């Protein structure tokens, strides 16, 4: 039998972390889109993205969105237990508007104490502020009853709404199937003449990958839910990202470094 040469772990050099920066994602169990967007926009050799999922039942109504709140702490606690994170993103725009940023943060920090929390609604508001856009058009895939809390949230943040379009879907799995070409056309149609920017709400939509195309068509900045959260998460990591397909937002300085 071949002898096994044993070495003490103390004799082996280790890095402080396997990956320098760590971002946690809390996804709806039905989410088809956010992981792929974050893999493209956020993940790198220096930034790891670690996802968990939270129980969720369609249809996408304010009542069903609100029902996720008591489940967020347990979901957060499942992301790399015992390890620090640079941020946790709760990847649901409409739920973050319905539940509220403070309540989302409280719930996530109950499971992952001390971590910065990113929500799509607040990230979008910060992105629009950074772009200097105060009068916005809004496009959502939701029912009208689910769109209203998002509009109220943006108005509370001081934005004037120049036009609102909702596409009437009630299932986030179907929202994810809306073609990129259709998203571009709907975005162009939703942008009113006096809007300074367009906000496309919903992490389920595959809109982040066509931001540059929409901006070229409408001649104004576009902010999408996944684009805005990716931008804020990278800022918390102190990592800059740029690319011709990422939109005007990614040409701006990161919002804040860790």
C-alpha cells in the first residue's frame, strides 16, 4: 500500500477569502432572469455572486408580494452561513416597493446581521438621481394593481411621472418570456416626449441586456431593475464596470465603495 504523506493545514498558505468580494442574492423561487444578469454584470474573478431563493406564489399581486416578508430572514441566513457578505440584494422590484426598504433591510439583517441591503426600487431611485433625471416614464410588466405601489414609491422619492405603461402580466415566469425585441418596442412606446429618462421595473424582465439599444432609440437614459442593483452592488464592492452595452448608468461613478 502506498504511504500517504500528511501535511498540517497550518503549513498551507490560504487567502483571506476564496473570492475577494461576495454578493448575496435573494431570488423569488420562480426567477429565471436575475442570476444570468448578475453573472454578466457583476460576477468576476474578484466578485462572487451567491444566490438563494425564497418561497413565492404567483399571481404577482401586492398581497402575494407582501407574504414574502417573514421568509426573508431565513433566506438570508442560508447565504454562506458564517461568512461575511459585501451586500445582499433582494431581487424583486415590486415586493421591495410593497414591503418597503426599511422592512426588507430589517428582515434580511435578522438573518445576516450587519450586511448592506440593496433593493431594486431604491437602487433605481439612486440611479435616476445619479443620472440627473427627475421626470420619468415608467414601464412595468405588471397588473395595474401591482404597478401602483411602484409608482407611489417613485413619487415618494421625488420623481414626477410623465407616463406609465403596464403590460398586464400576473406571473413572473411569463414576464421572463417577453422577448427582448418586444421589450425594446414597448420601451420606445412607453417613453413620453417630456420624460427625462425611462425606468423599466421588474427583475424578471430581460431588459438589462437591451438598455443600450433602447437608449439609442429614445435618446435618453434607461434604468432597469437588474441594471440598477448590479450598479449599486458593484459600488458596495468598490469595483467599477463598464461596457458599451451596459447603458449610460455604467458610465457614471459607482454610488459608494465598501
